[in-house]
């Protein structure tokens, strides 16, 4: 694989996902003003599907783009986490001034905030495997290990953390979070 410029291997995949997130969010938000019920439903559902795909599953696509453009592991991690972190900052910005500094910091552990980057890392781990399989078989790069230490640890750690967060339908983590919040701030 040829190592392309930083712009092509990092910036383009990030802009692709951020653009998809922004465009789908705008379509979803604009659908509220559409009075025709069928057109409203089409726009709302299409916006929601692409918003979910770009924010929660976008690392599958972004990592693949960055991998085959020669991005290193750290660069691919940046590419995969950029959109989820921008989305998290957008969500957290709505809470500025409502909570104290400690409570606001504690919001970083909320399952909607911490879950998004964790799912992105899980998607990156999955994408790493198929990218390495394709590069090894399709492009003839026999030196590429399918289960290297960095991508294996990423996949294992993110899978364990996402599973723990979703355990019992997510209720266990939510109640743990709320119990900790009430003990610390109430």
C-alpha cells in the first residue's frame, strides 16, 4: 500500500464522515418543517439512518478508507474517533451552565457520551481485521499480521466495554451511573 498525503489519508475520511453527519442532521432537522406526511417520514427516516450510520458506525468506513491510503494506527484511531467526539461535544454543549463543573465532568461517563467512542473503537477493530485480510490476500502483503497486538487489544477491550455497557439491556450500567451520581452530587 502506498502511503498517501496526510490530507488524503486522514483529512478526507474525517471530512467524509463529518459531512455525512452534518448533512444527515440537517435533513433530519429540516424534516420537522415538512407538512406532507409521506415526505416528512422519508426525510426523517433517511436523515436518522445516515446520522446513525455516520456517528455510530462510521468508523467501519473511515478506518477502511484510511487503512488503504496508508494511514498509521494512530492516524486511523483519530479518523475513527473524530466524528463521535464531535457529536459528543455537540451533545455536551447543550449542558453547559446547567450542571456544576464536577457534574459536567461526570457526564463524560454517561452511556450515550462514552458509548459512542467505544462503539467507534469496536467498529475500528472489526474494520482492522477485514482490511488486514484484504491487504494480505488481495494485495499480496504477506507481512501484514491479521491479529496484530494493537488491533487485537483494541477489538478485545472495546468489545468487553461495549458488552458491559449493554449488559441487561444497558440497565446495569445506567443504574450504576445513577447510583454514583446520587452519591457524589446529591
